[in-house]
C-alpha cells in the first residue's frame, strides 16, 4: 500500500469522548479538561450532529453577558462538522483539514463515531515518520 493510500483509520484516535445534545456546557468543559481533549463530537441518538470545540467554549466564555450555565450545547456547537469514513485516505483528510483550517475530523460509520483525528494526531504521525527516516 502506498503511503498516500493509508486510510485515516490507521492514524485516528479510536477512543472517542462525545456529548449529547442535553449535556451542559460546564459538563462538556469538565469532560474536555479531564481527558485533555479539545474536540467533542455531539451526538443525537448515537449519531454525529455537531462538534463542540474548546475554541467554541472559549468564545462564549469571553462574553460576560452570557450565562455559561444556561447556554446549551446546540447553541455553542458547530452543526456541520467534518465527518469521514474510516477508509478515507489520510492524505485527503490532512489536505482538507489544512485547506479548510479544521482542527479535527470525526471518523464515523453511518454517522456513528468510531474515532477522531485531530491536529495532535497529525503531529504524532509526522513525528513517527521523521523518527523512522
């Protein structure tokens, strides 16, 4: 298999932490902090409907007139996350993330998350490649 054909499933993080539409923003922030992550897929009946990022939370926290305890996940999330199948070529995912300035890609089968690929995973892949050169 050529390196350009490597599926994203070979580089993704398979332990996906996610939240549902009813999760409060403080709960989401706590989950991110506890696991040292910056991206949470948002699920409705187990299927991806959005993405909540640390950046999304940071924007809201910057507005003193917004009560962080009242605003809900659907109000803060991006409702058009980048979702790909596990067989999508990693090169394609990386190029799309670079071109569109995405911080993550949700890896899903039938909109059900099976993994996530973040800029951290991309840096780790690069370290692995350079370490074996």
